[in-house]
C-alpha cells in the first residue's frame, strides 16, 4: 500500500473514531495531499498527518 493509500485509509479510520473532528481531519488530509503534490516527501507528510491525528486522539481521550 502506498503512502497516499495509507493516508486515505488512516483519514477514514480517524473520522470513524472522531466524527466530531471530521472537518479538522479532512483539512489535515487535504494539506498532506497538497504538500505531496507540491513535491514534498510522501513519507514525511504521512508521518506529519499521523502525528496530528495522534494529537487529536490525546485531546479527545481523557487520561491519555
């Protein structure tokens, strides 16, 4: 699976986990894809997206 495919799969999973944050997750996904299309590293943009989703997870789950 390519980074772009994994990015899309992770975005869908994050939206399913945090539907109230859908807009933010879509924005993060769109930014990552835009950066990749501009020539940035797919691996780096994927890692940045995953880090942002992890931050959402920590904000959303008490005690984490």
